[in-house]
C-alpha cells in the first residue's frame, strides 16, 4: 500500500501569470514524478518526448502508462533564491493533478501552500 499525502497548492505559472489550484500528492513509495496532461494544458506548458521516460504506475488498481512525454519544472525553494528542477512524466488521465514520488515528495515547496512554476 502506498502512503499518500495530498495537499492543495496554489500555483502561479510564469508563462500565464495566473494563479490556479492543483492537488499535489506526495508518496515515498513511488519512484517517478507524474503530472496530468490537463494541468499541462491549463498552465500552457510545452512537453518534450523521450522514449526512455515511458513509465507507468498502478493507482487504485488501475495502470496508468505514459507515452514518453515529460516536462522539467523548476520549483523555487521557500526563503531562498535557489530552485530545484524536477522531471515529471505526463499521464493522460490520471486520478491526480501531480504526484511527486521518492525524494521529490519531501521537498519543502510541497509543504507550502503556494509555489511558482517556471
């Protein structure tokens, strides 16, 4: 069973400059980071393709598989001028907006209620 922590996070895209709220789930039991294609569209992000980024996850007994699309997003660290870049694998219809797995789930921006995506 995967341990899941769900947080409501207001995101401001530098591309659209408009705030929007998404639900971010962090789970240490998941290796990769995932993002919904719907979120990609809402924020106006472009995707890139690499066949080596094809990944899948079983979530609530259903397998979700990517087609190789991904985004690299930079998240500013609160109280710092530094940012951290995370690769997120794009899924077409996952039951979440964003899923951060492994060490990304512990990044402090997830703990905050606001984040800025580049």
